[in-house]
């Protein structure tokens, strides 16, 4: 299903994030003593292809759903909670400093007030524009091939959408 190196990088990344969160506890009683005391709260949203709320009859899940599943299998002695939330709520919890793991965040070179980032586990090709077959010829006529993206985003004739949380 997933390349072993891919899953291993995700496991290391999530454990590193969790370690960094708990290693900075200011009082000794806040430090976790054993893995039995440890709970990972996994946050996910219905944002395909990364997370898919319900798998189809063939068992297809999102990329990050598979990663979470494999990590949970790899460390069964740790408690795991999975919470399906809208992206805005996930962002709020992270902004409030809640100790959560949200895999598949868009990587940034520097830590932010919201999160610390590990090495990227996946690289994606540049964005692509998808149009219906019947609109393709007019689309290429208006915007060229390759597409002049500036012209596209400033043309009110075409509708563009993006999910919340994407910039």
C-alpha cells in the first residue's frame, strides 16, 4: 500500500513532534513517565486526497489516513484518539497550543506559532488546473498552454474554488 520508507519518515516525524511538545513541560509532574500514560490525539478533516472521511467499498482511504493507520499499528502500546474536525477547528486547537498531531500539513521551513515542522515526507508536483472536456478548447484559447495563471485568477468568467485552509 505505502512504501516502507514513507511510513517510517511519518512515524519519525510525528514522534519527534510529540517528543518536542512534551519535552518542554515546565513542571516535572507534567512530564510523561511511561508510554502507557501517553495518548496521541490525531486530528483529521474530510480533505481528499489527504483524508477521506469514509473509505469506499474497495477500502480506498486518503494518503494521511493510511499513514495514521500504519503509525497506530506500529505503536499499539500507546493510546490513540482520532478526531474528525473541520480545518478551521483544527487550526484553532493548534493555535491554542493543544498537544495534537495533524499529519500532512503544508511544510514550512521555519516553525510558526502554530506548529513545528519536521522534514517533508512527500513532494508534490506543481498545481494543475482541471477543466471539463467541453471547456478545454475555450480555456486554452483564453489562457494559453501552459496556462497564464495570473490571467486565469483575474478573469471573472471562470469559477475557481479552493478548500478552507489552503492558500
